[in-house]
C-alpha cells in the first residue's frame, strides 16, 4: 500500500497566513508542496474569501484584511498543489496525512509536515450562552467575510479582545446599528498591562489602530460600557437580553442577538493527537505545544506554525510559516547554507517585531475568571452532551482527577466536536475544584478521527 501513497517534500495543513507562507517559502527552496485545506478558497479564517470579496466588503474589513490578497496571489503563482475541501482527520508521526475529500478517504506523505490549523474562539460559558440568538463575535465576522451577511437588527457586542472593537467598527462601516458595546476590560486590566506598555509602544501602529477604532465607535454614539462583569443572557426559548454588573449596579440591555467574545486560543487538536508535549500558558490561559524555535515537535520533522502554536496574529503567523519552511529546506539540504542563515536572521528579526505587543495585549485582554470557570453550577460546559459545571465539580468530589475521566463519568467531551469546544473549560473547572494548576490536570487524550468520518469513507480510503 505504501508504494501507492502520494508523496511530496512538504505537506501543509491549513491555508491561512502561516500555511500559505510556509508553502511559498518551501517552493522558493525547490521543494514539492501540497496544501490541504477544508475550505474551498484560500485565506483561512483571517483572510477568509479574500479572493472573492468585492471592493466594498474589502473596504469595510480594512487594510489588514485586504493585505491577504497579495499573499493569496503569491501562493497561486508559487507552484504548490492546493487541495480544497480536504478535511484532515489524522496525522501520523511517520508524516502520513489522512484526509477526506469529495466523499473519499485519501492519504499523502511528506518528508516534512507543517500544521497550520490556526485558532478558535475561546469558550464563553456564562448563564444563557447556549440560547438561540447568542453566538461568537468571531463567527459573526466570518459570516460577513464569507458572504457579506450582517444582522438585520441592532446587536449587542460583549466581552474583551481586539476583535470586539474591530467587529464593532466593521459593522458600523457596513451600516449596521450597534445597540451597545460591553467590555470587561477596565482599570485593573490597564494597570496589569502597564509594565508591558514600553515594549508595546515600539509597535505603536497597532496601538494607534485600537485607539482609532474606539474613537470611531464612540463617534457613532454607541452606548459603551467598560469594566463589566458577571454576564448572563436572559430569555426563555431564545436570547432576550444581556445582563451584567457595571460600577456596582446591575444593568440589562434588551436584544435578540448578542455576540460574545473573549479572545482566541490555539486549535491544538492535531498536536494533541500526535502525543506532542503541551504546557499550560498562564499569560494566554491555554495549552501550547512544546516545539523547537522553528516549530518542530521533538525530532519528527512535523512543525507547527501560526496561532496553533500560540496566539501571535496574522503577520507573526506568516513569519513562523516561512521560518518552518526554511528549517525544513535545511534538513532536506535544499538551500545554500549562507543564504539560508541570512534569510533566517531576517525573518527572526521580523518575528520579534511582530510579537512585541503580544505581552501587553495578553494582560490587557485577559478573560475574567468567572467567564472561563463558571461559578454557577447550572451553566452548560459541554454543549454536545449537555454537561454543566455543577456535574463536573461533582465528578471531582467522587475522585475525578482530569478531563479524560469526565468521559467515563458523564460523556463530557465525547460529542461531535471531540472536546474541542469544552476542553479548556473542563480543565480549568477541575483545576479550580481541586485547587491545583491546570498543568496538573491535563487535557483530553485526543485520538483520530479529528473530524467525523463514515465507515464508507474509511472503506474507500485510496490504496
């Protein structure tokens, strides 16, 4: 069977900034490259539908989004093979990648693999968050990028993170009225981030963008709250209002569409399935795979680049992809050593520049404990199996030590998402109940298939 497996020098999983940049750099070094991506078009989530977006939508989404067009054009011209609609369901340490495409299971093997699966929105488990009419702000932005869809009525945007301000400005520019912008970020967050301000000032362009967005939002007369806490969504069969505490009093804003967001976290399902070592990062409050400086897991010739290695943003993700490709070219002896070292030094300088602001942002937009670790036992944590926080705490009382055991106690993490949407919350709830670090609790043992696959698709696996 191995003789019939399709082979490339490099297999890239993901067609966002990191994956596309890795492919472009690898092609410059003369490597054969295939890029597998679940979407039908280039761009990942950051540059979603960049090749199809009309001029007015690009204008609304801004210059940072439009910058993805040049990357897409460079990729299209580089000669890499692009497999669209390819859902990767397994990666082996021998660098065999299994994926579904057009109803058939297929495999490809590389001398090296770059995993660039990006980020996902952090869960926001507060009372009522599972009601119809509540969704992630990031998901709402993806809808606009993909099809130009915007809400038909005024919305409330609530939580923290740069995306909160960005989406608010984009909606206003698209002609939508925003009922309120409710931010958890307050004075205490600015004080915590202050020690990192000097370093962040060296990336003053990014800070200026945030200030400009906030001014534009206020100029539109949007009702704005800062330092909000204790969120809950009210409603019987669907969302009717958001309630929160602000300056010592309880506020309520009626709305049938509420967009929640408290940052993004790495999508680590593939790296966990490879049994890579991960560490709990206290700055970003998430799991991050341990790699070498170029993103390699152990000595596997499997690399991780971009936000799936730790949240760094689009520009830094692209640079990480290029650095991974350069190191792969070195290992495969496809580049002249001196030229490669110069290129590496140049890219490492770029990466340092792009991540200077990250410690400031991590502290400024740190999600509140109560919005990650529900104190209300009735709050649903595992949406697939409808397991609430109270049940998980009860599991701990009778001896449950980690997320894997919650599966045996109550099927938590065994639904269609394979624990992707509840994993971080389950880890933190157990850690909180046990009074230990999340590092001591661990994460789900992720096994293939990463994406659902039918027996028929498995039987059709190309040999």
